[in-house]
């Protein structure tokens, strides 16, 4: 095993411990769901998205109230640019815990990238209201502004394309 991979796994396990997740020997469905969720995170961090999704779905079957498992199941689809499928899981995560900003943000970006920008606006606004500051707040604000403010650049207003580094879908920043 590479040293970098080992360090990544140790950091992930430390994160889980800090977040108050029970040790892996915990009994019952809750313990099994935490094991599956931990495996899913490790697989997700290693880029093994399909295997990670299987673990997140297993977590959801063992502990249906786990909003994080729904969120990460959505992220596996988001990373593969399967935005419609991702939205399904982000919606489930939001239904379980509507006060977490990440599912709102990635649902909004998914809608945006599907060309459903008018539907993404409330989710960007919700992200801003939940985040108050930080990277997600700034990104949500940037997306929202790109949809609600008139064109300020004279070159863009005249129809000339100014050099920029926007994504092909018009996203203000790479996520």
C-alpha cells in the first residue's frame, strides 16, 4: 500500500472517530451501517465510485435516517456527471436533514448543469442562507449572481467573446 493511500485512510478514520461514530465492533444495524458508511467513504476517496455507492446504499438500508449516506450516494453520481440520478439522492438527504448546505449546493449545481437554471436558484439561495460564509457560500453566491445580474462586461454586451476560463456549460467556477 502506498504511504499516501494509507495516510488518506487514517485521516478518514480519524474524522469518523472525531464525528462520534461508534467503533467498528458496535452491534446491530446501526453499527453495521456505520461500517458500511466508513467503507463507502474510503472507496469514494479512492475514486471507486460504484463500489462506494453500493456501501452508501447498504448504509441507507440499515439506517434509513442517515442523511450523509444519501448525500454521498448522490455525490457518486455527481462525480460521474449523472446529474438527474444525483438529484434523487440529494433530495433524499435534504428530506432527512434540510439544514445541511452541501446537498442543497450540489443539487443546485446539478440542476444548473442540466440546463434547469431557474430551478437551481432557490437551492443556491438556500446554500447561502445555511452557509453564511466559506467556499460553498462563495460558490453559491457566484452562481446565483451569474443568473440574476445583468451582463456588466462591455465585450459580452456587444456580443464579442472576451477570453475567460468558464466551463463549457457557462458555470462561473469549477466545482
